[in-house]
C-alpha cells in the first residue's frame, strides 16, 4: 500500500476527519516522516518548514489546525483507537502535535505490516 494511503487511513482510523485543515497538514507530515523518521526530531525546521512551504501557510496556522484536529479526535474517540494508541498518556492528557506525529509515524513505519488495518482491528 502506498504511504499516503496508509497515512490517510491511519488518520481516519484514529478519528482525524478530512474535513479539518489539520488533516491535510498531518497527512503530509506523516508522509515526510515515513520517508525519514529523523525528521520527527527536527519537527520545527523539517516537518513544519516543508509543510508551510508546500501549503503556503504560516507555522502558527499549521500548528493550530493540527492541534484542533487532534483535540476533536481525542474528545470524540468513538472507536477507542486513539486512546489505545496513546494509552500511556492517560485519558485526560491530549497528545501534543509532536507526540501525535511521532507515535503515528513510528507505528506506521515499525508497527505491523499494514499498520492502519491493524489499528482498526484493535
């Protein structure tokens, strides 16, 4: 499966809806981090920089839109996938953008063969 499809399916499975701008930004960041996981460690310069350049947006807008999408998914986690994936964060602590991108990237790169399908079946 193509990395964009895997990332898109994984985002939808954890409850990030394509109706949010943050979905597009997070999708792009996940694809970048799947190419080179070390980009997660340089998130501000690498992932945010490339995303802002591609979508002609400022870093504050990218940060805010991703944070909003994560918060909405966390609050309405109907399938429980988000809380299972981020179980070490507890139910009251919403993951930061950095944590969200890092955990999903790690899961997609190093997790089971079809990460997004496994996440849905959890």
